[in-house]
């Protein structure tokens, strides 16, 4: 089955890039803070806090992967 979609207009691509990169930057800031918090909880040997933060970090990383996959697919990569 061939793809009959025409390429998106450049302004649409630019808008999507802006949206995706802004969201990635937001997730990155959140992830960086979460990793710092996780290190503190590990140092305090707070296992419950560490586990909760580890799960949150994993979710943030998955969110970044999902955005990158959508971005890559949209660009035809």
C-alpha cells in the first residue's frame, strides 16, 4: 500500500518542530530535576521515594521517545 499523502507545507512543519521541541525542552527540564531528586532520595536511602521517582523518570523518558518517534515519522525518517 503506497502512501498518497502530499508533503506538509513548510509552515506546518515549522510549527510542528516548534511544538515538539518546546515539549521536549519542558520534559527535559522536568527529567533533569527528577534525576536530581532521585539522587537525593538514593543518598537518603529512601526506597519508596526512589522507586516513585524512578517510575516517574521512566515515564518522562518514554514521553520523549514518543515525541521523537512522531517527529521522525512526520519528517519521513
